[in-house]
C-alpha cells in the first residue's frame, strides 16, 4: 500500500490468488485507477494447499469494482474461476501465455557446444528440458516417469530440469528411486 501511495501507478497488475486479493485491496485503498487480477490456473478448490476459504468471498467483492479487470490464461481456467466466483466468464479477458521471441536471444552454435561440453554431452545426445514448478498440479513425477520410459528406447537421453516448489525433496528422491541420477540434472 505504501509503495503504491508513493509511486502512484496508473495500473497495478497482480498474478495468483493471494497477491491478487491483497494487491487489489491495497490498490483500491491507494486509489490506483486500474487493477488487473490474473488467474493462472483453475480455481483454488482444485488444489487443497491453495484453497483458502476467504479467497472466494474477496473475489466476489472485487469482481464488482468497475476498475478491476479479471484475466486468465486459458478458457478452462476462466470458466473455472467464473463458476466458482459466481460471475459470467465474459467478465474475464483471455490473455494466453507467450514468449516474445524478438527479445529472447537464440542460442549460438558456440553456446550450444559450450553447454554440451560442460555436461559431457555428445553432439548427438538427445536433450529434453523441463521448466516448471515442482508442485502437484505440474506433475513433476510424471515427467520423471516419462524420462525413464524414453530411456528404454533412447538410452543416451539426458534431461535438465529448472524449477522450485514444495515437491523438490520428493522429486530428488524419485530421481534416485528410478535410477536417473546420470540422466536427469536438476
């Protein structure tokens, strides 16, 4: 709230449930003209560890504010939230996830060769990269199961995973349990 009072933004964009609600309340108190609340999944009743009883009540209140814009990154997520809150899905704007390839530098041959050398990979070694949160809904253990299955037909496959989350210890244990210590780099 105090940061918003000092900076006086014209738009406050929040992502995910708790930041959406606390941000919208702070934005309202600070007089921010436009507040965008972005949902990134289906509603929190689908995830016990994210299901906080007061979220729904506050979304219902905030959805009534004309300066609050609701957005989601999928129609399934929008419909889930709209049904849960009790508002029409048309109250949401659909904004798909995306990458601006104009600002992401393509890897050069030297960068690829350097990466492969760092990890002792031949130029022909197949590589899979997983970038995801280590949370139940992202199914990181399924990723490992698929790598193990692929290893049967592609023995020299290597996988690299970037991500953090509540399942990190379980993820590391599963790498060991499946015997993927030399295949998966976390």
